[in-house]
């Protein structure tokens, strides 16, 4: 087989005859490179030709120094064989020739015009190279796999060691952890008891709010006190600015962050504030 560009050319022969010829020449068949005779004749730019071979005749079609068609006959081809050869080569009728070209004796070149591989020596050598390449590929794949496997074993050992150390530390720290849990529970209970006395008495808080109201017919309509936040609604006999109440409540020490909320009724003032203590 020989490759030329994207084309492959294949020559075949009687292997037994060739082997006997090699052995008759006292050569080792495994060390002999078999080269087809066609590869040793000079290449052609373009055109048709007939080569007289050592045995028989070979017709060739060349295009742009590429061998596109070849056929061998034991004797010079007839007109019908020549026509069939041109048709097999897919030549257009206007490009075909009726006259059979005269055989052109050519001088063999020392090197073939395309690289080829033989049936025995080169084929076996190719299989050896392939086996060597496969073995090398397996080795290249095995090395990182082995490295990864060793590191994985080391990682598992380190993980088991750290896991055992963590279990030992947790066992040693268990009394401290339990003491910390109990201390946090006691602190939570203390804070809960402490917070019970932080909020002012509701009656005291209402008295403080009542003092802040004017002495006319103004009265406290709604009351909402939760977790230190107070929201009240004040009913006025006549509309008044809510800023007056905000300023008054802000000046009291027990209230802070006093805000006036929007109200659709001009006779109602809605205030929200933070109760800081008595």
C-alpha cells in the first residue's frame, strides 16, 4: 500500500512466488522491503502512458503529478482493453485516445515516488510499532493512575487519622462542652428574669402619656404596647399638627425615637415611640 495525498494505491502479488524468490537469493524475508515496480518509475505531470515492466505492461493516468488510474496486463493491451481502461478512469470522450500509446521504456529511480509498506517485513514491523505504542500508552496511563491511587490511599489514611484525633478531642472536651451548655442555659434564665423588671408598669406608662396630653377634650383612643414599643392614637377636638405631640413626647426621658404615622382623619394623631425606661 502507498499513499499519495488522499489517495491510496494497492498492489498485490503471489506471496509464495515472492517468498521463494527471496529465499533463492539467500535473503531473510522478514528483513526484505518489497516495493512495487510502478513506484520506481518516474512520476508524470499529466497524461496517459504505457510502461513496459519487467514482466508485462502497465497503463497509467496522471493528473497534476498524481497517479489516478493504473492497470497491468501480461501483454500489450488491445484496443478494447485500452478503451475500457480510459472509461474506468472516467475520462470524457473528447479526452480519450483511440490509438494505443507506444510503450515508453523508463529508467528505474533509486527511490520510490511514494512511501509504501510491504506484506511481510514492513507489516510485521508496523504491528511491532503498534504494540510498542499500545504498551507505551498503557504505561503512560498507568503512571498517573498509580500516582493517583497512592495519593488516594495516603489521603484515606490521613482522613482516618484526623477522624480518630477529632473523636479523641471531642471525648476529652465533652465535660467542657457540657459545662458551657449549662452556663448558657443559666445565663438565658438570668436574662429572662432580668428582663421581667425592665418594662415599666402599664399604669405608670399610661400616666406618663396622660400627662403629655393637653387639658382640653383630647383623649387617648387606642393603646398598643409590645416589647418596649408603644403605639397610641390620640383623638383631638379640632385638627392640630402632629409635630407638636412628637416634640412633646420626644422631650420626655422615658420616650425616644418618636414618630408620627399617617392618619386619614385630621382629628386623630397616631404616634409610635420606643419606651426606654422610667
